[in-house]
């Protein structure tokens, strides 16, 4: 997971996190988890929260710790780790069936 500073908000910076996935199944599961969680499902009607960024955005992305404030980077890394383990567990269980 990488990040970049996005457009400036009204009173604070906006950060964009970039995710990559080992498979389309893992990507679909991640989107399902986020969209079905009341704490993370913040889509504005008619506006997709997750989009494929331009190559220039990907090229400019940096590790979380170099972009986000330390406390936010730590929290984001913890969440990313939990999601990764969830995705790996789901991917393994789908291969068993």
C-alpha cells in the first residue's frame, strides 16, 4: 500500500492510499469488505470511492510513512495488515473448496 497527498480540503490535507492486490478475487473481496462496513462505506451517491489511478499517480506514490503523519500511518498500516491477512485467508479457503 502506497500513499500520496491529494487535493487540499477545507481545513486539512486529503490523503489518497493506493492498494495493489495479488488477484482479482482479492480485489473483489477487499471492495466487498469496505463497502459492507458502516465505518468505511462513505461513498457519495454517483461517485466511486475506488478508482484506478493514472500511471503518473502510481509513479509519484510513496510509502505510507513518508506521506502520512506518524499516528495515521501506524493506524493505516495496522488496518492494511488485518485486511491482508483476511484476504489471504479467504483466498486460501476458496482454493480448498
